[in-house]
């Protein structure tokens, strides 16, 4: 009887194999893709690329070159030849004044694009955009991006939403730097980076934080010490770890919530 049952099982399995279907759900991984079936769609972390329908991303993908983005690499300084869709990491938009002081006016992560002057036809813009936290992304030729942006479709629609969100971010950053305490600004900035990194662990030094916030290093060190003693963050050898997000949100000014809510409303976070 055992031999007979085994023989029946083998015959049934062979018949199913010939038919190209399986009773077990896990067996679907052996299914062959037909010639006319499109290849599986790549999963993008970048929110703009992830929002595109299959026909648009298929057309755009042939122009996207994967790149590793090392810390402090300049992505935009003057007239851009390429734009970057960030997948991982953080890029900072900074402005340097005559005396050499530098302050950050924008943060770009997987929510957006480095290269907005290309879309606006401006050719160039003051300031510099560089990699603040190392990551990866996709590079695209400026002329190709402009041509694709001029098409009526979801890419144009989503990029226009991002321009709106970025304008809100830069305006709110100006308000924050002028009116709020260093503890509030530091909390806002850490949460902004955390939302775009998807990680509580950020590789940052106090000197770098001071440059981004437009504050002396000693002032940032005092503010970070207050947040650490409160149990909101931990700082060790250039690594900031968020330990209590809720507490950090309560410390942050309303600027963080205003910008976050706008990005969420537009489907970019």
C-alpha cells in the first residue's frame, strides 16, 4: 500500500508540473515568466520614483545610474549637470556668507531630489548641496530630467509637489533659526533626519551639527548634553542615537510638525 500511494503522488506531481501549476502556494516561485510578461518592477525607496506608474518608471529607469554617495561629496554647486534621487542617506543644502560661516537651509533624503534648479529652468542657484550622511541613490542627466519633467504625467505632478514641500521646509527653517532655542532647533533637525533615514542611529559630530544649525560647537554640545541627560538621545564618538522619539518631539518646536505634516500631506513621507 505504501508503494502504491507513493506512485500515485509522483504521477499527480508530474501532471501538475506539466500543466505549469502547483497546489502548494510556495511552489509558485518556480513559475516561468512568459516572453510577453513584463519583468518584475524594482522597488524604489525614493518616494518620487516609488510613486510613478509602470510605464513612466520603465521609461525613466533606463536613464538612472545607481551611485554610492560618500559623506561630504558635493552634488550641486552652481550649474548642475546631473540630478540625484536619494535612496539612502541625507544631503544638506547650505549657504556660506562672506565671513565663511555656513548654515543649512534644506535637508533632502529619500523624500526628494537634488537638482531643483533643473526643473525650474533656472540653470543654477546659490549655495551648495552635499552629502551629509553617506548613502546611495540614482543619478540622471540634467537634460533628460528636464525633458521628462516637461511631459504630462505623474513624474511632473510628484516633482511639483516636492517643490512645494521643499519651499515650505526652507521657509520654516528660516523662522526656526531666527526665533527658536538651540534645544528646539537641534531636536527638530534630528527628527527631520531620522524621518528621512528610517533609522534612530545618525553618524554626526557636534562640529558638524553646529555648522548645520549655524551655532558655535560649544553651544551645540551644551544642547546635546541637555537632551542626553533627559534620556532623549545618546551621543558617543560621532554617533547620535535617538532613544526617546516622543520626548524629542515634545522638545522640538512647531516647525518640525509643520514641515512633517506638509510632506505627509503631499505623500512624500
